[in-house]
C-alpha cells in the first residue's frame, strides 16, 4: 500500500544561509528500514521539483531510526536574500511529509493516522 510519509515518520528542520537541514524520524524501526530504501537523497531532491538547486546529502542515524538531509541551495539564497517566504526550513520539512512511501500490508497496524492514498 502507498501512504504519505507523515504516517510513518515525523520531521524536524533548521536552516542557515542557503542550506536547509531536514531530519526524518521513523515512528517504528520497521519503517526506518523502508525509508532507508525508498527515501534516497535523489528522491528527496526530486520531491521538491527544482526548489533545491544544489546537492542533497543524506546521513543515516541508525541508533535513532533517523535520517538527516542537508540540502545546499535550498533557500533561495537565504532568508536575508530571498523575497520568497515559503521555502525556508520549516516549510521544506512540512513538504517532505507528502512524500509517498510503499508500506507492506503487514505493517498497516503501525501507521499513524492510517489514511491511505
């Protein structure tokens, strides 16, 4: 089944200059393994449809069932250089929650919110 990331993980974010830092924390260890397979740095960047101009690096934090994405060129030059108010760290963090994840039926009971696509 396909579900939105918000049903398997939550996010935190920060930004500095033109770089956004977004962490994704799986609700369950089983979800973390799925996320490591499906939420690659490339797919993360593609999800933003050109809003991230630079590279995206993914760091895995296995002990916390988390991944940290560092996106260069993601903030329109930075808060003080951009006229766009919607693309800063928190907005980018919220946007990744709409990423589609394929979850086996056996894990359905562990989903948060359980709204399917």
